[in-house]
C-alpha cells in the first residue's frame, strides 16, 4: 500500500474551535489518519500531521485548506513565526511505496485545485518548485504576508496556480514535496553543552567557520569568513544541555535519511566522542518515522555482526533499538513511533490468531474468503523459504552459499510482508464491491454513477488477487533457489514452500477469473487473463519441478 504524509501548517495557534474544525475535515476522509495536531500560542501557528493513501490525503488536504480559508483571516494575524497564508505551507512526504516524483504530482494536483476553486495564489517549493530559486521556502515566503500586495503586481511573482491577485483574507499558500525529516538526538555522558556543540559543528552540513592555530577566524581575500563544511549532507545539528535528562545532547534534523541516516551519523559521533573522552549513552528519535528508516538501521547492525537480516520486522527493529540505545531515556514503542504501525487497523485479519482467522473463515460471511486464503499461502511460502535460508546462513558446511542464503532470507521476508497485506486488501476489495452495489439507482444519473463505481470496484477486486498471483510466482522462484543448496535438514520445508506458493497461485487465479464476467472493458479483461494464464503456468511448472526434485532427494 502506498502511504504519504502531509504536514500542513495553519496560521492559527490559539483558537481551538478553528483547529477542531480543520481536524474534523481531515477526519471525514476514509483511509486517512490524523496523527498529530501541535498548536503554538506564541507563534500563532499549528502543525497538523496526517497520513494515508495518496488520493485520500490530497482530498483531506484540500478540505483542510478550504476550511482554513473560511475561518482564518490573515489581515488580523500576528505571530512570531514567518507566514504568508491561512494555510502557510503544505508539504507531501513519501512514507512507503511511493516516490518523490509521485509526491510532486500530488503537490501539483492540490495546488491546481486550491488555485482554481479557492482562488488562493499557490507557490510550489522544494522538490516541487517550478524554478530553482523557489526550492528555498524562505525565498518563496520573503516579506511574508505583508509583501503579497506588491508581489501580486510583479511578473516575477506569478503564482504556479491561482490568480495573481492579492487575497487579503487567505494570503498565499506554499505547497511542496519533500523528504521525510527525522528529528534525532544523541545522548552524551557530559553536561557540557560546548563539547556537544563542537561535535555538532563537525557533523552538520553547514559545518563551522575556519580558525587558525590561535583560534582566530580565517577570512578569504575579500574579507569573507571561510566555512569548513561538515561531514554529513542533509544534516542540521546543534549541541545543547537538557535539564530534564541532566546531560548534553547533539540535536539534529536529518532532512533526507536516505542520504544521511541516523545510524551512520551515530557511528561517526561515537568515534568523535571517544576522541574527546566522551561516551555516547544512547540516542533518541523524536516523533514518528517511516518503517523503512528504522529497518535500514536494524539491517545495518545485523550485517555488521555478520548475521542474516532476513528476519521478521520486529526482530530487525529490536536490533536497531539495542544497537542505537533508543530506549536510553524512555521506552521505544514501535506501535507509537513507527508510522505504519501507529496507523495499523485494529480489525486486521492478518493480526488474528490462526484459530480466530479460521473461525472467521468458517462462518457464513463471504469475506474473508479464498482470496485471503491464497494470500495466507503466499505469506507462508515466503516465510518457509526465509526459514530455510536462515538455517543455511552461517552454518558449517554451507560456507560458499552464506551470502546467497542471506539474500534469499530477505526476499522471503519481503514476500511474506506483502502477502500479509493482501489478506486484508482482498477482503476490503470485496467489501468495496458490496458498497458499490448498495449505491442508489433511482434516477438515470444515480444508475450511471452506480454502474461506473461497480465497474471500478470490480476491477480493483480483480487486481488484488492478481497481485497475489504475482507474489506467488516470486515465492516459488525463491523456494526453487533455496531448494538447490539449502540446509538438508530443512529440505522438506523448501518443498512445502513451493507447494504453498503453487496453492497461492491457483487460488488467486480463480479469484481473478470469477469477477471477469462483469467487466465491460475488453482490453482490461484480455490483458489480465493473458498475464494470469502465463503466471499460473510458470508457477505450476516450477512448483512441480521443485516438489519432484525434493521427493527424489529425501
């Protein structure tokens, strides 16, 4: 599932009724979760954070901006924070399974709608910027709200969307796509703020001003102070003393964790601190972060240990928590700190015990059904292949295949995780079809809307098991690889991995076909059925070959 975060900042931090009204608009939208509302009275500004599926997030953002335009009057606004609009900024942030390019597209979609429907001038910044100088938000917001009347008269300040007319009530809005910002603090065994800040100057991208051996600032021939760049890109850092913890910290904003990750920065700080006789006691991740970020850290430390990183996610999280000392100051609860876990649905079928799932399956309810069971089979196949691979990696007698086994373990775990998501997606797709069937059909317009909605819902109900079918093919290929050299004591498990992958493929295939009769799009039907036939045949061929090979070797 694609997940995107949206972090709009509204120019109101005191009136809770206004903030509650904006919150209500966001909460209206299905498949969106409002994670946080952080008001500031002095800044008279509130940061909202919500996350969800892309289309739903764009809709929630628009409704929130619309409500802010109705309730916030910028001509009366005062606050300590720089601002130019009722909705000052509205960035989209990729969380999982979504690219920055897709987030830029979301920013443009929202900007166009805000400009056309709400008549608010919209400027795109950072990754969505239409010209280089607007990549910097400070440049876009220069002069703030008070400068807008003059900007609306200048051709240099033509908005990306909306009219070039001063909107006295709503001002202007900056919309963007940016990388996820991780607030990260490293704890030191000293109360000396200066020592912490000295390390911060070394690691942060901006670095420090160059000094000579006597500590005097060094200047270039034009009299300008020379700056020595720091070690890490996309890293802003300061040193400070926290009275609550009775220690100094290096406090950072990592603006692109894919370039400068928390674990990489931590390891360098540990090295720099040791040189100064300082010990790092642990670290602290502030707020929520994407699952990918902490998985990267956990896998890094497992690989340093020479161990397989093809483990269940929660075990990888534990590797990161222990290695980085993330519970040094307080408990690190992944269900509250990791975005994907914090928004996980409580009624997820994948969260049921086996007995509860089978009980639910056995009732007269049509969902969950065969599509969810096929996804379970795919998950089991991936898990079994990962198990055999982990029983092979680092085991005596299999040295020449250790690295390949570790890679297969990773592949098996990925198939398992994606398949688990499909268990609920299949049931959700069926329920969407039922919802479409219940739409009104009194007028010709009602009937047309209902018909189109049913067609789209049915296509979705076909594509979910089709994706499980694709996963089944991946699963049987992984089983085939590990069956060749995997631990001989687990050979039967590799065979079961192939068999369950085949069951997943056959079950998914039937769930693809059963809904095809209702689809009017002949091109869609032809392509999906052709692809399905090919995938099913290939999966079956591989599975039977693996099964026969293992039978002969047992």
